[in-house]
């Protein structure tokens, strides 16, 4: 797959991914005590971190979007 995630998008995804993982496991908020929201946030956070690390977003590929210059 081709790189389709730009630098700003990549930073946003990494920050958002870490924030979701923090909220899911370390925040102690009552909202994240339920299993569905806790593990849902963890899965979305991990997906965001993987797309930030690989710079490839499958949804962008399907839609033909690119946020990078090259």
C-alpha cells in the first residue's frame, strides 16, 4: 500500500491514539469502567497508533484520499 497519511495527520493520530489508551486504562473515569467503551476506546487507540506508525490508512485508500505531499 502507498503512504497516504501526512505529517500533521500522523501527529494527530498518534496523540489521539495515546489519549484513548490513557482514557481506557489509566484515567479511572467512570465512563470507561464498562467493558464495551473501555475496550472499544483501546481498539480505536491502537488502530490510530498503527496508522500513524505505518503512515497508511486503509479508509483513505478506499476513498482515494491523501494528506501527504508525495
